[in-house]
C-alpha cells in the first residue's frame, strides 16, 4: 500500500521548491550582512517574502525576557522596546513549550497578549517557531498574516529549517560577544603552549583508549593536525603593510567561499541540518572584533601567519577554559576556522584530505570540514584523542567498517608520521612501532580471521538449523542506513531491532516527520518481504542527545529515559510513530516500545498509535496493519508478561538492560564490569520465565541484546526454547555454523543444567565441557 500519489507528488514538489534553496539563501545573507542586527533584518525580509506573509519577527531571549530584535510588519520603533516574559503571550508560549505554535485568530487564544502600538490587532493568524541551539533556548521566530491562515506541514518544515540555521547564526554571534566580555583574552603564551591534554597512558609503546568501532588495523600512521590543522606552513616573512593586509583579506574571502562549498557538500552527504554548523563559521568569519584583532597585530609588525595562529589560539584557549561544556565544545569551531584561514593563506587547496598511502589516521579530533573532505578509501583505522564515541567521525567509521579507537590521550604527541601501528579495538590498545614478532602475530591473526570469514561465507544462503532440523530465525540489529547493506551481505532475515535513536544522535536537531519517513522507508525497502522491527526513540541512560533538554540525574539508568521521555513529549512521539506507519506502506513493519514497565504505559502508547493512524488517514494515507510489541528490559516487566500479552502482539527481550537491572551492575562502568554477567543463573532464569510466558500466551519472543551474538550464550538460549534472534550482522555466519553442528536435545539438556548452577562461572564450565570445541573457534 502506498500513499496517494497526488499528495506525495504535490508535497515533494513543494518541499523541493521551498526547502532546497534555503541553506544557500541564508548563507548569502550572512555574507552580505554586517553583524547580527543586519543579518536578522535581512532574514525576516527573506522569510516574509518566501512565505508570502505580512509579518515576520524575531525575538531573542535576554535575561529571561524575549526582546523583539527584528521585524517586518510590526511597528519598527517596537524593535528593542517590546519584551515579553516566558509566561506572556503566544511568543512566550512558544518559548516555554519549545514547540511550534500554529493558530488562527490568535486574539481568541487564552495565551494571547496584546501589546499597545505594535499593530498586532490587524493580524488573524500566528505561527511561532522556537529557536534553540542544542539545549539552549535562544528565542522565537513569529509569522503573522492579515487573512486567516493555517500553515501546513511543508511550510512549517521549511520554517523550522530556517529557524535552525538562524539559531546557529545567533548562537555564534553571542558566543563571540560573550568571549570578549568574560575572558578578555588574557591568556599568556605559556599557558597556551602547555595545552590541556592529559598525560598519556603509555606502557611499552602502547596507548590505551576507548572502543569506537571494533576490529584490528595494521599500517603506517598518518597524522592530521599539528597546529590548527596545518603542519607544514611556517610564519611568512615580513612584507609591506598593505600587502599583508591584502593577504589577510584574501584568506578571509577564500575561507568564506570554501565554507559555503563545505556546507553544500556536507548537506548532500548528511543533510542540511548537519551542514548548518557552517553558518556559525560564516558568522565568525564576519566578526569585526576578530578581524580588527588580526589587523591590529599586523599593524604592530607581526606576520599574517603569526597573527592568525596567535589570535585563533587565544580564542580556542579561552573557550576551553570555560566551565560550561557547551562553550568548551565551541573551541573546535575556532580550530576549524583557523585551519581554513591558514591553509588559504598558504595557497593550499583543501579539496580532499588525500592520504598518500593506506594508513591509520591519528588526530586530536576530526572537525566538520575534515569529515566533509576526508578521503575514506585509504583509511585502515582511526585513532582520536577526543572521547566522543557518538561523533560524526565515529559514525562514519562504523558505517564504513573502519576500526576506531577514541579517547587515546596524547596520541598525536607519541605517534610519529609513518610509524608502524597496530590498532586492536578488542584490547582497546594502540601499539606504536611494535616488535616484529608482535606484528607477525597480528598479521597471522588477521589472515586467519579473513580465512575464517571466507569459510563462513558458505552459510550466507543456508538456513539456521540444528543437525536434527530445528530452525531459528537470525535477524539483524541495525542503527544506521549503512547497516542495511551489511545485514544483507550476511543473509539476515530482516531486522529484529532497528535502533532509531542513532539517526537522532548524528543530527543537530530533531528530524521532522518527512525526514524520518524517508530514512525508515529506505530501511524497510532494503528487506523486501521480511520483517523490520522499529524500536521507538530510546534515549537516556548512556544515550543522550546534545540538543535535548534533559535533567541531570544521579541515576540516569533508573530515571527519565526511553518510553518515559517519549510519553512526556507526545507531539514528538506521535511524529515518529506517524513516520513509522508511513514507512509501513512499503513493507513488513513492526512497531516496538522500549523499557515498558506498566500496563498504563502500553495503553498510552497504543492511544498515540491510534491517533497517528487517524491523522494519517485524514491526510489520505492507507496504513496497513502494524503489529505492536514491547521490549522486556526490566525485572518488573518479566513478572507482568502475562498481563502485557493481552495488550501487545509480540515481545522482544532486551538483555543489555535486563542484565544490568537484574544484577545491579552498570554495563558502562569498568569498576563493576565483572558483575555484569550474561550467563548469571538469575539472568537465565528470567529469560526462561519469559520463554514460558510467551509460549503460554501465544506471543512471539525475539531476543535482541548483545548476549545473543555470543556463541556460548546463543547455544543456551536455543536450548531454553528461543527461536527468533536479532544479532550483530557479522555474527550471523558463525552462529549458523555453530547451530549446524549441534542437536536440540543436546542444547535443551545443557540449558536445563545451566539453570541449576550457582554462578555464571559454573555455567561457562558446563558449556565448555559440553560444546566447548564448537564455540571456541567462533569467539
């Protein structure tokens, strides 16, 4: 079933007309404007003209008041004079709720607040769009018309995109202003030279880090970033003053043009919202204070290169010294801009960072422009000093299957260009110029691994079946579009767990319904005729969104997370569910809610599904039946399984969380990792209880935690009666191979004995004794 063709064509065409040129138009306005005030004036003109409205106004938050800073349509003398509290008027209501407010006849709305001498009384519609930069409320953009008008979804989507880009502009301008006022750039050269890198953990030429993406890489080092990303440019010789000023101006102009090109390139690859970071870069390149500082140093006789390194370095240092983590992160933007200025000053063409040889890339961090220009084809592995395992660089590494380590302190200081490296994600280790014997051993392991994978290829088109004919279904856990191809290559029978939060985590703001629909549709179409189980947004705990206003909690894993967040943000929740239901017109979709603990939560979720279905039906969509299920991740849900079964179509066991809740062991805390035990008898007993409940109630049960990818655990789970698994795609061949050498009676007996053991170690000894030879080769 597909949506009405006329509706789809009309929406797509209008979206293309209104949306595709927005990024370029805003970028041009920034380049043409002098300062924030002029930029705001030009933007309200653009928006009013594009949307054919009489009024467009921008209010910015200042000391808890929303101050009118630019307008078309309201009285011009009201700019700077009108201010509203967060509890005043529809403007305050938009900021307070952080949601779009779309009403006709605003005078009749209970939150309407009349402002004398503003000319508001003649307007009969109101659309408020919140402006926020990550977790920070910045202000509100308001649209008004004389004729009554309800803005449609396409118009709201376009305005939301503009608002996002505007937020980057405002945030950048204010950060630069705050930097001037608060720090006054009084950082001495010695502090800057000392830097802020922690001392490296280094033993026998081994650096330790954190897992970014698994695997082993062997090869020479290629270093990115010595000082502001340009290692081979020195201070220019003193020349005549006007020539130096001309060189500076030329570097700025080239950097602006390059920034626009980078913006377009990243927009094509990752989307417009991910590319909007370059709007703030354009504003910084327009900043008069920055330019005047550089010119001042040049007038004092300094070289252009020295001036850029010195001034940008001071800005970077000042941002890094701030207590606010958000402001500390802005140092990366200044580094990126300094890198571009120096490259353009030296005549370096920065189209693609071309590696001269296949190499392991080592960097302090990879900035947005690096990601846009990086030559991915020659990257053997990635080593970053930054500890962001959810950053763009790591996301791309995962999608390309590149082994990666993050949080490797001091890597760029201890690794020489061209040094022989071995990156071992399993041991979280980076070996620098290891002994020949170690290199030989790792190469042997890599060759053995390749041979083993080649041998396992025979299982791609085979069923997962025991010697005696007991079949199981092996589906894939996925999180990114790039995972679809990997799952297909490994013969996954659809998707048992689609983690939808990963696309949220890789963006700069919540994606709208159309964006989500397009992503989900591509996943569903990747598995024709096979089920795709879509888990709704699961944030909180160890998965936070940088732009989401979440509370600080002492125990985030026991707090506001998963379905609790969604039910507290029902408009966002319904938007996602509508996108999933739309994708269901393209294939076999199942909808699943995470970390459900009460029957009331299930009822609330089903009510939102019904509302979403009705909303789509009203828009002309013909939505097929979509089964609804819940993830069993807490002990309380196991106990209520019989009651839950009356409300849902299927269950999924989320063992990652279930184990940590059963054993009171945070799976992300190294200090208690030894207590996190997948084969603990209490874990196995809870799983057996769920298997019995699902069978008793006639409900499907799929296990989709990382536990199922482990050969020993997989064998016991099959013995306990589980027949549907969702695992990491690369493990599918090995699990099929294991199953093909075992029989169900053997597995059932082993699992029943495992339930009687006193500890996880005893269970492992039991598995080793019974099928150890079979599992060892697959670990």
